[in-house]
């Protein structure tokens, strides 16, 4: 049955350039902005793979995919992986198969993803927004420190953002027909395979096609989404190690119910989450300039950004409806989710920025004249100036890094990370290859040392007896204790202290980082141990006396 006819059926593809734009202005300056973004991201890239679990775990999963598996083989006897969807690890598997797993080569892929997203963003905005809004949006995004940061390290945020923009671009730039349906549908289905939060994109696409009375296309996305995503959701929910913060299955269950019941949890969580993103998350993500010691500028920025976003969504609903619906759907998910962080906004920035600037130009009280455009330009220029300053500082810092070392340069990482990488070097040089280590940072520890590790997060809620039984079952002879995770001081430190008489200090590093042995020292371990180090009980008491110190 054909779709119901609507006026939209008669639409044609918008002109390739906004009225009045010369080729140089329409393409030359934007091209230079994209190049500037790529250069900033390259020179400000991270000094290497650091202590985040996500990036090193993605690489482990990519390696396992190349061997025909999908599991965390950094852990002894690890079952199939259930946390992350396979799309981004598969992308890394292909990329590393081409050029290896060197950090700089990996960053090239991230920069290409980010550059492609910016190109699609400009092509969308120049079709549906004033020329100044399109150009200012691209300039803001090109120098945005958060986009620069995530383009310079291994993370799935960029891939999800690209899926958003590819879907929106297809809905705006392509004429209605099979090609448009294929591109938009493919982007929507790939999004949750890259990052689980992308599950809202197929839902937004379904609503979008319904709103345009494209019932056959809406039915198609519903069927394909069920066939592809239902098994993925079922697989995710069957995670055998469902721990809040380390398992989407546990996160979803806690988000949906909570300890106080569904309704009460939602009524408490949603206002808190919305308040965070409105007052801190979005302004932080845009890196707006502020005046130290003043709250007036903060209030002003919050008002401008919030007003611009609301007005932009109203104005943009008729111009690029899928972009607005995708933003609203993601915002709903973030309002309901268990955790808040500005990192969750990174995939949305390429939509949020043009929506906000469009809204500032469309405010009803400013529409008669050029006041709205001037306000949008002023906001953009202020933010761009602040972002350029932050980018310059980051480049100056990263330019001092020695990237020829096997481990990240100690001058370019935090104190707690320095202690961790000192321990990594010790493990590489001094522990036998078969040694199994318990660590809160098991993924980066395995990546750098190739020693089997045991993930501490799985056992944070278990009683002491089960924890030590697990240690025995996994043949874990060493425990790495540091300051990189809050629960190292809250959970692991107290447990070790209660059994401190059975432990020995193998090595001590900077920033309260220690390697403990859990079994009587072998001859090689005795040689590796610190000969005159204080006993484990003294070390752990000192560690716990400062356990409330901020995590580095």
C-alpha cells in the first residue's frame, strides 16, 4: 500500500548552497575550518592510551574479533562479552588489521570520523539555516575542546555522533526515495551497534517518518530495529556479571526501578539530571567563557543557551525534524539515566550547537531586524575565542610529551596515573609472565603488560570470604592498589587491611600506589620485592588514613 500523499511528497532537494554565498565563502572557509579541526586534534591528542578502561577494552575486543571471538580474554576464563555492542570494536578490528594498533594510527581513524561529522554538519546546516548560522556553527565545532579531546583518543562517542549526522544529512540532502531510506535507516541501525545510547536514533526515525505520514518507511524501521536490536538488547541483559557501573544490564535495571521504586526514582532522578545538563553539562561541553568569582555570567550563559536551544528546536522542527527529534530522544534518555556526565553530550554537540545558534537568531523579540543574528554571532565569537585559548594551552602541554616511549610520558599525565604506569613498568620487567593480578584498571594493565588480570569491579559487592575465594580460584597472586578509582579506597583498601598480615609489599610507587603479594614469595618474587619496605599493615594503614583524598 503506498504512503499517504502529503505536501512533503512534492518537496525537492534544497539548493546546494545558501542564497548569496560564493564558492569561496560556501566551501573555502569551511574547508579550512575542517583542516584546522584535524590539526588541533592531532597536535592536542592524548599522550597515549591512558587509564580509561573503555579504550583498552575496545582494543581487546577488536583483537578477539580478529580471532573469531567476542570476549574479554584479558581475564582468566572470561565468558563472551555482554557490555559493549560489537560495532565499534569491529570498526577498530578492521582499522588495526590495515595499519596495526599503534596509538597514532588509531587516532587517525578518530580524526577522520570527527572530520566527516563536521563536513556533514555544515552540509546540513547550510541547506536549512541562514548562512551565518551554518558558518558559525562549523567554526564553534571545529575548535570545541571536547570534540578535539575525543577526536584525539580512542572512544566510541565520535562514531555515534557520525551516525546521528549521517541520518540527519540523509533526511535533508537526499530526495525521498530508496536511496534516502537506505542511508538514513542504515545510520539509525548502526548507531546502537557503535554505542548503546544510540538505541534512541531508530526510535526518533520511527517518529519522524510517522510525522511525515511515511507509514511504510516507519514500519520498515520498526521491523529492522526489532530484528537487529532485540537480540542485542537480550544479549546485553544476559550479562552474567551484572554490576552497576560496569554492566548495562545492571544500569538499566537500576535506572528502571531503583531502590525506592520506579515512580519515586524517576521523580527524584529526572530533575537532578535535567538540572545537571542545563546548568553544567551543556555549558561545560561548549566551554563557555566565565569570570572567576562571579555567578552573573554563569546565569547569563545558562539563560542564553537554554533559550537558544528551546527556540532552535521550535524553529528547526520544520527544517530538519529528524535532528530535533534525535536531540529530544537523547535528552530524554539522559534525563532518565542513572549517571550524569558531560561526556554523554559529545555525540550530540554537532546538533546542539547549530540548534542553539538558530534559536538565538529566531527569538520572537529579536526577529525584526539583525539583532538576533548579531546576538548569535556575539555568542559564537565569545565561545570560539575561549575555545581557541583552551586548545592552545592543550597543544602547548601535549607538545612537551615524548611520544617515543613505550608508556605515556610522565610529564603529560596526572599523579595517580604516574603511579599506575610506574607499576606497569615494574610488572613488565619483574613479574613472571604467568602472574595474575587483581586491579581496578585491569584493561590498561593487560594492554601494556599482557598479564592476565582480574577485574575488581565485579567483586565490589561480595563479602570478604567470596572475594578471597575468587582470588584463589583465579590464581591471583598480586593486587595493585592505587588512587585511580574511588572504590580502591572505599572497598579494596579496607579488605586488604583486614588481611594485611597475610600480605607482603612487593613494590611501592608514587601517589599511594602499591603492589601486594598474596602468597609466600617465590625466589623470583623475593628478588623483585622491596627489601627494606615497611610491612603491608603499616602501608595499608597509611593508605587508609588518606583514603578520602580526591582521586587523581
